[in-house]
C-alpha cells in the first residue's frame, strides 16, 4: 500500500492534470512510478520530470550506459521498484545480464567494455563514497568530457531522489519483480 494515494484524474487539481498530461505525452508515456507520488506536488513533479527527461534521453550517452549509474543508484538505496523498472530497461537497451546481476549483488561486474568500466567506476564511487576518485574522474572526463561527467553525477543524484520518493511512498514493485538481494553492508 502506497503512502501517497494514487490520484484519479477527477481528483487532481487543474495544475496536477496539466503536469500529468505533460508527463504522459513525453517519452515516459504515462504517469507512473515515482510520479504517482510526485504529482501530489505538481510544481516539483514538473521540474523533476524535465530533469529526468534530459538525463534519460538527452545526454548523448548510449542507453545501455545510462542504465549503469541508474542501476548502481537503485542498488545503493535498495529501491526495488527503481531496480525492477530499470533492470528491464537495461536489458532492452542491450546491457548484459552478467553486469545487471553483479550490480544487484553490489559486486564489480567481471566483463565490461571500456566505456562500461569508465561509467561504472565513476558512478559506483559517486553513489557509495559521495564522489569519484581522481583517477575515475580523469579517465571518464578524458573519454567523454566534463559536461558528461556532470550528466552522470546528476543521474546518480536524480535517481537517488527517485529512490527516496519510491522507498518513502512504499510503491509496490512491478508485478513479477523480485526484491533486490540483501547485501551485508546494508543497514
């Protein structure tokens, strides 16, 4: 049971309907996931949606690379809903099952392409330590540039926000999804 009531269209204010329509007409295709809770604050939902659209669809990174920091962040915050949604998206984008499985266990994936390794290291260090090491930062920046470093940092922060919303809302994971495995250093 979610802590935030799922609003039906007739329960929404005119601003909530306006924001819901913008979200549904964009690449997400519907008001779902964290936006079911966020719509209770339509101004916040509108801004979060706009940032998320850029980070998911407009960074210039291939979709399978974008999914690595998203999965790392979902794992970091044990967000079962975020994990289930993005593990599926990652598979569809071509990310290997071995990488997805390793991230689910908070293990370093064994076989990654050079670009997967660069983004994994930058994002993993960011979500678990609060910042990347100098070597991970430099390697990623040399390959992709400082603007893309900022995009990856923003992906980690954005999906942390969504994990907090989803975990607080207690939104059930999509049907058929398994919870993330418990990892020993989780509280």
